[in-house]
C-alpha cells in the first residue's frame, strides 16, 4: 500500500470589499496554504485571523480532488464574518504536490 497522496496548494485572495476594511485587508491581499498545513503570508503583509477563520473549514476539501458535481468544486468564495467589512475571498488551487503519509499526522 502506498503511503503517498496528492494535495493541492491553495491561495486565498481578497477579491472584493463591500464595506470598510477595519482589519486593513485590501483587494489582492492573500495567504497561501502549502505542504498540507503551512500558512504563507507575503513579507510585510498580514491576514486577518477572523477572515481566515471563515475560510478554514473549506480548506481540507479544497486541497483534495473532488467530483465535478460536488458543490465545493464549483463554489470558491467565502465572506468574512464581520458584516461591516464585507471582505470576500476566493480559494484557488495554485499547485499540486505529492506528500508522504508518514511525514504528517
């Protein structure tokens, strides 16, 4: 039995702000999830933990190959939970990598 599997690396990008960005995010700001569980934020930037919290439950499914009929394979947007901000984010697959089960928990 193979102990290897494939996951997508992801980029979560702010694509729209419908209110006022109290947290300081701007359209185009992003965070990446790579190597299964590593967050990468560009140097000198930040990403609001509350905006990130709204997208975290979607990430494990977005990292995996999905049936084309699955709603998660077609719906890639999420909103920040702060209604005054209206930060809209998009999840994109930016690469695919092979990982070893034994290297992860």
